[in-house]
C-alpha cells in the first residue's frame, strides 16, 4: 500500500494524475473517431446505419399508398385529372407493351417519384435501410392485390427482383430490390426467386456476332434450372425511371419461359412531357 502523501506533494500528484487522465481520455476519443472513420464503409454495409423506424415515419408523415386510379395502369405514369386511361394514357396508348414477344400486363406503383418517396426509396439502398424496404415491400404487395382486384392485370404467379451485382450488394450491405420483392411476394402468397443475375464479366470485343450480342446483355439466368420462372412474373425494382432496366430484366425472363409480366416499383418517375401536362392542369 502506498504511503498517504500530505500537503503540497499530494496536490502536485493529484494535478499530474488529472492531466494524465485527460490525455488518456483524449487519446481514447481520437481512437474511436479514427476507427469510426476507417470502418465507416464496413459499418454501413455490414451493420447498417441507425435509421428511424419506417412504420413510425410513415405514420408521422401520414403517408398512404395512392389508389390505383392515380396512375396509368398500363405504363405507370401519373394520370392527369379527367384523363381517360381505359386503353392507356397519352404516353402509352400507341405503344405495344411487350418484351421479347411476352406481354406486359401493367405497371403497379406506390406513388410518383416525389417527396417523401423520393427520399425514402433511395435510402433503402444507400443506407441499407432494410426496415423501409420491408415496409414498402408490404405496401407494394397490397397495391398489386388492389390492382388485380380492378380486373385489369392478372395475379402474378411468381416474383423476381431486378438483380444487383454481388460486389455492389456486398458494399451496400443490402439487395434493396430483393428486400422489397421478398415482402411483396409474402403478401401475394407466391414464391420470390433469384431467376436473374448480373453477369460476372462481360466481354466487350471479339467472338461471333451472336456472342457479342450475348455479351451486351445486362442480365442472365441466375442459380439453378429450378429457378426458371413460370406463368406471369411480377418484376420488382425500387424506382422505375425510363423502364429500361425492368425491360432488360423482362427480356431475360422472356427467354426463360415467362408468359406475362407485371412491373412493380415503389416509385415511378414521370417523363418530362407528363410533368408539364400536370402543371398545366394544376393551374386550373
Ligand atoms: Zn400509360
């Protein structure tokens, strides 16, 4: 046991001890910050960000999914008030909705790509927000059921999500489209399969013409032959902008034997022509 020091020497010892303690604590704080910075990317991908509860957020924002008559059932763009969309809207009426000879029966969405969906949906992949992915996936499943109830689209037999490259998925820590698709499939009571994947490497030059065309393909068959889709396939992605990604996915599925498609996205971006049309109507 140390002898108890008294008077001035004890005071000096206490002051020194406090200086040492402060330095130790400061170093520990710096270490924590350094570690957080160096592991930030891992933290985001492997452990997820701390994100708010999606259900609470939806409740606070008083958000509800739109009714099917807000959008064109055929192409998914926002319907302008009083527009007759029985045979499609002005954007899609003259277009044949098919992919590789297989019909696209319709497009289902939760809403237009605008706040709050334009803030929530990208955060699913950027911040590995699984909770929001599951919540919006459930809503999307219910929206598909509502659309089926209108009698315009058939009930899907299977759900397939637009695939993400494995490296991207690993770095993000989430397959956002699959998260949404899994929950939508659960609501619909149908299987969700990994029928597609992003090719590991695409050769850009050389080979035959067929080979080059093949190399240009964006998605190919993933997994085992057991995953070949049957019947009407619900193709799920987070956002639909031009529809090109979903069409590429559908083309790959058409070759595998799908007999029809229904496209579903949490949010659909309107083409500029539609946005200006809507603004004109909003003036009235
Ligand atoms: Zn349309």
